């Protein structure tokens, strides 16, 4: 009886997973199909074109659209730095909210989340004007610099991530740090040596979330960056379609496929860090 | 003890050095007339010093780095938007008054039978020294690079064989490439002449220009030099007495007018409520379904007994990894199109039915939610996976021994624990979805329409409605008005969130007890 | 700690690499994806001639029109934008572009329609290089001879249409009214009436003119008979066209390369007469516009007069983007190109698309009316009359 139950549970689990995978992947298949299409259009009559070609991929790597490679490099650079720095900033902020009790703590927590709720679509002009001001005073973080763009992203990265991280820190028992304080450690040392290692799963998750978020951001990047050598992937790709003259659906889809493969590879290699050893079980001792 | 003391000395000396440096920069900036930046730096430094030495500042020490970015890049733009909502910012009224006046001052005209001069430039390859201007029927004029007219005879010069002044003051004639190297300097040169000035008209010639307008700052009027017409300020624009308006006008604070317009104009107010309801519906359903799917998958894939978990997880992350605007266009044109889309093609061939995915209000709402769930569930899966790592395995084990079944363990232990960190995120996601312009715009643009000339379509959420409001004016944008809507949206969403947060307080206290 | 040091050094490394400043004495051009490569060519030959650097930035059209408004007064704008003439009204209102002074004898060398299109309030705001408009594009393998009359066109459409493949005999992008305007205008439909001096009379809105309603009726019949879907977005149209499942389509020169890439044997002909009346497509004009705040006025003037407005450059533009040149000396030289000539013939009957800023509002409401006609909620006369009424209300200023 028990054995039979186990089999059934295994079957339905796998079934659910596979249904979810099909749901997740079938639109992507359509994009892959388009990326092999020699005509620069979305396929309307079949998913995979009758006469597939690698031309679109070739044009991205060695052909007319090879600024693609620069865009990928720019995007990776910006996304890595943004994600890395924002994990650092968020963990500091989250630590403060989780471990110290100070005046305005709840208000502060609430505020950093609430200000993220302003509809950004209408706030872009202001960001542009701020960056123009930087441009005059401190040109290397002004308009059309990747450093400036990273600064803008960092501003928006604090809210939700800090909450997620604070929640995680809350579940790490304070007794561990108290022991360290007895040994004469400063709070920063306790944070670095005890909290951060234990919180690794959430740090990695936030890194990935921030990475992907930055990777596909369009609106801010397109306002601040000028010139196809400076563009990120999302801004560059937008040039391929969406204007009524010369849509390049083929290269567009191919670039989308290559771009998301990069993200998948990064996720695939980082996800071990979320789960390794499942230390989560140990911290509640 | 000695080590601690040494550290302390080190700290003090580092701070002292930084402070000295800052002081130096402050003075430099003040000398440069940059009072604002100088005082910002000054205040920030004092704050840093306080942070470094006061025990009370401990929490802030950790918060400040993140907060700085947030204030600069999030709070300031919000402030700016609030300001815009109190102005007449719209097509034709976008620049400041100074900029508009500068625009008019830049306008000049080339008088009838106006003169043109070709020129010879003298100097070294690095810099220009003199220009010899030449025009038909006129004597040649020598000027220096400050625009002063010089007496040709007072300066040493020599003629070459053809009687051409090949050398002036030991500077020789520059060729075109050499001139163009200094084009910036040449372009800025304005030589006062009669009522106007001579300036570079094309690269090869100087033209005589007369400024078209004179601005009288005392009376705040603009005078057309050619026609002598007077333009006075009216509604943030220069207008002549016979009603001729000069473009551009400028931005001006107009108080609550945008808000009043929003409240009193039937056409804007009426759709607001139905759009609002649909926006709530759209956000709640999206967050609910994507969270249920995401959490469910996270639970399944957190189980070490499932083989190839790593591979499955990577596949499931795909909708999130593909830039959204690519997949949204594929959904719109590849799947939902009622005549050629994949969905209808399959349904048509199998059951002979056609569904108006994006063309009937009900189906369109269903479709946008479906697509948005597809886009967001991987995010929910990711955060759930992260949060699940904080659930202590031994607690679950103990419950199991006590005879709790899988569902009970989930309900009593896992779920409350992960909700501590996830509940605020759900509220955050709710807000993000509430304002998710991109998805609506790329999928439906708010359509299907509900009638000709109605601003809102069936799938318009508040933010896309605000965006459309910005473009309904007679001509171009009404950004002032749409900023007012943005502020209203912000207030609504903040209220909703604050109300929901009352509940999370309870959750946090649970955490403290554990 | 080590990691932090690593991070800091990494940042210090990256920062200098991404410095990039805009400066005086150098031209900057903003252009969209089709035009940017052309202007990069032109720019590099200008740099060769004069040593003055020219940067061409590729952006989407929406970004160009939106960003020039804020960027220019802040000193971050381009010197030139390459754009379509229907931007002119809006950009002038915002003070973003400056009038251009050209000698009379040079202006006379352009097709007067194009100069007209680039002018606003009696001043010239752009130097045109091409005219464009729609014609009947057909797949020679499906339609050997282009139809001469509307009746013939409908017959061919009936013959070729088979929705199970799907294949269509005739399509036009719908409901956005730009491409189907020739059908709406053939029998006398118009958008704005004209004043005696040739400017647009914004009080005379023609959405409910008899010609417009009759034209819409023709399209409505196609939809009712199943010869055309109720909605034809650009993506669908180009998909069917490039896969060889579309017989005829009213579209512009921009669709030709797409069809050819899909291996379609493309022919271009004027749009067939409707009841003996010539369809009148909208004529669009592309050209260079000048930023009002540019510090480089002299270089701009020189670039225009001594480089851009020359047969050599105009020819180069045509070679890279074969649309009927606005510069007549160049147009004379390339008259033999059959595809270009067919488009030129089609737009020779055309009317210039209004460049007043009110147009964006008109497009919206007009498209809504066409949607209601397409999905059979309203009859053409109902929909267009309502659209006309709504427009008049807004124009009068009572919302």
C-alpha cells in the first residue's frame, strides 16, 4: 500500500513538473523557430520554417548585426556589477533592519518599499535630468555612461530585495552572534563572519533576481545610453523590430535565444549555491 | 588592547585625511560658483564623520550606502513628478522660460542683400591668430580671435609674389584642414558689426546676421527687430497683440489645475473607477496564480528525491530569462492573433472554434493575465526556493515523527515561516503588477476599445490609462495632467499597501518568538 | 575583505573605459535603424573631406521624438535628426528644431511637395531627401497581371483567398488607416480641408466626408465576404507576404526587401482605380532637421550645402534606400528603376500627409472608428460620423 502510494506520488509530481515545463517553454519554441526563419518575419503559418537557416545567428556573430556581441558584453558587465553591488548594499540594509531596534525602523522599512511603487513609466524624465546634472559636474557617471546607468539601477534595487533578505535574516537565531560578541567581535565582524555565510542561499537568489532584472531592463537604459557601442542587449534588440520599416525578426529572435541561453547558463551554474548542503536546516539549532 | 588602540589611531587619521581632502574640494567648488554641490559634499562629510564616531549611528551606518542611491534615483524623481503635476508641462510648454528666451535670442536673420565674407586664416597649426575677411566691393578687414577689428597697416605683414598677404605678424596662412581643426573656436567668434554681428555662416564664409528678437527683461516683452511687433507674456507664451503666438512657450506652475481638471472633467473621471477595479483584479489574479504556481513548483523542486531538479529548474526559469518584450510580441502576434495565431489554428482544426483572444473584452482580460502569470511565476519560484532554505529540516522531521502528514507540515510550519520574508514581496509584486505598463502596452495597448473617442480600453490599467491621458490633448502631450494621474495612482497603491502591511506585523512577531 | 578590494578595483578599471563625452566642433546625428547606416556612410565621407567628426546614433523613432524634446535644451541633443515630415509640427511647438535658411535656387531643385511637407508656418524646417507612399505590391507568381480596376482586384482576391492555408488574395494593414487611405480618398475622402493659402483648415474635418464613408464601405465588404480578416497587423501582413501566401497588398517601399528576402517575385503597380477615380495615397517625406539649440550652426550649414545637397550624396542615399528622391537632379538620373518608378507614379497622385501636431489625435480616433467597422459593431457611416463628432469636440477645446 505504502509502496503504491509512493509510485503514484512520484508520477503526479513528475506530471505536474512536466506540464509546467511545457507551459514555460512552448512560447520559447516559437521564438527558436523564428530564429531559423530566412524571411525576417514572425512565422504565421508554421512553428518551424520550411527552409531553416543559420543566417540569423551568423549575422549576429560575424555579419552585419555583430554589434550584438558588444551589447552582450555591455549587458553582462552592467548586470554583474549591479547585481553584485546591490546584494552588498541590500545585505547591509537588511542587517540593520533585522538586528537593530531604532527609532523609525518600521517606518523606514515601509518607506523603502512604498517609494518603489511610484509608476516609473512617468518618472524617466526626472532621471534623465538628474543625469544631465551629473554630466556637467561629474562626467564619468553622467549620461551615456555605464557607470551612471548602474547608479540608477542601484537606486531601484534596494526596496524589495532588502525585505526578502531581512525576512531571511530574521530567521537566523540571534544566539549565534551573541556568542561572537562575547568573544569581542564588532557588529560588522558578526555580520560578515556569521550572518552572511548563513544567508548565502538568499544572497544568491537576490543576485539572480537583480541580474535578470537588469539584464532585460529597457526603459531607463534607452533613455540614458546613446550610440550602438554603448547599448545594452535590450536597447539594441529593440532596434531590430517595432518600427514599421525594417523589422529584423530573424536576428531579433536569434539574439533573444542567445541572450537567454547566457542567463540560463549563469543560473544553472549558480543554483548549486542556493541549495548546497541545505545549511538552512542547521541554523535553527 | 594595544591593537585596538592602533586601529583607533588609524581610523582617526583616515578620517582626518578624507576630511582635509573634502575641505579642499569644497573650497574649489565654491571658487567655481558651485555652491550647491559644495554644500552637499559638506553635509555628507559631516554625516559620515558622525557615522564614524557616534555609537548611536550604528544602524544608519549600514543603511546609508543603500539609502543614498535610493534617494538620488527614486525619491528625487518622485519629487520631480509631483512638481510636474502642478505645472502646465505639455507639448509647446516643455522648456523653462530661460531656455525659451535663449531659443528666441538664438534666432537671427540674414538681411536682404546681406553681406558674405570669405576669409583667410593666419596662425599656427595649434591655434588661430588672425582672420582677414574679404567681401566684394569692400576693403579687407583684419580681426583677431576676440572679434576686435585691427588696423591692417599697424601689424607687420608681408606679401608674396602675387601680391597676396602670405604672412601676418609672422603667422602663415592656414589650409582648410588646419582651420577645421580649430573649428570650435571659429564657430564661437562673433564680430560686432552694425546692428548685428558677423559669424561663420558656412565653414567657408562669414555672414552678416541681425538678431531677430530683442528681449526687454524689465517689461518682460519680446520685440521683433524686423517687424517691430511686440510680444507680451500670456499663458506662459509670448503673444502679440493681434493674437500671434510664438513657439516655444515655457513651463509654469499652475497650482492644482491639473487635479481639478481630472476631477471635474466627466470624460476622464467616468472611466477611472472601472479602470481602477480592473487594475485591482489584474494585479490580484496575477500575483495569486503566479505565486501558487511558483510556490508549488518550488516545493516540488526542493525535494532532493526528484531527479534532474537542476535541469528542470533551469527550464522553468526560461520565461523570466527571455527579455519580456520579445516574448510578449510572440504571444501577441504568434499565439493570440485571431486569424493566424497558433491557439486559434489548433482550436480551429481540432474543435472548429475560434476564440477572440484579444478582441473581446472578457477574453482579452483573460489573455493578458495568462501571459503575465507566465512571465512572473519563475520569479515567485525563485524567491520561494530561497525562502524555503530557511525552513529548518529538523523541525519538519520532528513534526513528521509526531504524525503530521505532508499537507499539515506545510500548513503549520513551512508556509508560515516562508511567509515572513515572502509576504512583503507579494505586496511588492502586487504594486509592480499594478504599474506594469510594459505587459499591457506590448500585448494589447489597452484595447479592445470600448467606443470611439473613449480614452480607456477594456484592458487599460491605471498606468496605461494615465499614459493615454497624456496624449489625448488637441496637440501632442499633456504630461502635467498625466503626472497628476501618476501621483493619484501612487497614493492609491500606497494606501492599499499600508493596509495590507498591518497583517505582516503579526508575521514578524511570530518570527521573534521562534 | 579581499572580495571587496577586488570589486573596487574592478569598478576603477571599468570607469575610465566607459567615459564618453559629447563636444562642440563635432556633429551628432540621430537616426532610426533604416536611416542610420545610410547616414553613417554620408558622415564618414564628410569627415574625410573636412576632418570634422560626425557621430551617427541609431535609435528608435519614438525615442528620437521623445528624447530630443528634453535632451536638446539640456545641451545633450544631436545636431541633426533624420525623420519624417509629420514630426515637424510637434517639434516646432516644443522649440526643438530650428528653421533652415536655404538659398532660393537650391530650394527650387527639390520636388515642391516635399518642401511643402517640411514647412510649418511658412518656414522650412527640414531638408528632404526622399518621398514615399504606398502602391500595390503583388506577388508575380500568384498575380501575373496587376488589376486595373477595383472590380478586377476583388475578383482576383476571391480567386486566391483560401483561409485554410491561410492564403489571401488582397490585404491592407488594418485598422490603422495609413495604408488604406488610398481607398478612402479615391472617392473624395480627406482629413483636413485646406485654406485658400494652402494651409490646413483644422475646422474642416473630413472623416465623415462621403468619399471616406464609401471607401470604408469597400473595405467593410472585403471583411464581410471573408476576403480580409478584421485585423491585419504589420507582423501578420509581412509574415504572409514573405511566405508567398499573399497575392496583393497596399504597402510602401519598406516592404519590398522583406518580400524579396522570403524569395517572392515582387511587382509594384499603381493602386487600381475605384469607379474611375484615382486613389490618393498619403505622401510621406524624409529629411534632415536641425536642433534649435545646436552650437554648431556653421558646420550644419556647411554639411547641408556643400555635402548633403549634392547629387553624389543624394545618389548614395537612393542606392542604399531606393525610394523616389526628393532632389530632382537625382530623381532624373534614377527614373529607370521600375520598382521605384511605380512608387513614384503612385504617389504622384498623392496628397501630403498633414504635419500639424493635431494629427496624432486624429490617427487615434480614426483608427478606433476603423476598428469598430472591422469588427462589425458599427456601420461605416455610424463609426466615421461619431469619430468626426468626437474630434470636433476636442478640437474646439470642450473636453
